[in-house]
């Protein structure tokens, strides 16, 4: 998983807010939505790959997926999670 030192320097590519690790219940909920074909990313594309984890923007509006221990910090790949 991501080390504490790396997590300290990562930020949202859009607004540069800090990112924090998502908790397991949120990842489980999003993975259920992915399995049901109900989750879309910010670009409006269906999310089809299971999440290994996620990084939540400080305003809690978006989650950046982590897959195979690599954070995907692309704005269009962010998953809206509400405020």
C-alpha cells in the first residue's frame, strides 16, 4: 500500500487539495456498484475494474482509484462520491 511519506506529498491534480486513504467500507460499497454496472467516473464512463483502494480529495467530492497499488491521479478517472 501507499507509504505515509508518499501520501503526504500526493495531491489532487485538479485543485491541489490533499488526499487521504479511503476506508474499507467505502471501497466495498464502490466495488459492489462496479459489479452491478452502476458506477461511472467523472468523464461519464462506466467503471469496470475493481478498486484495490482509493484516495479521497479533502472536500470529499471525488475518489481517485488505486489499482495494483498504483494511484490513478487522472481527473477524468476520478469517481464522484458526493460531499
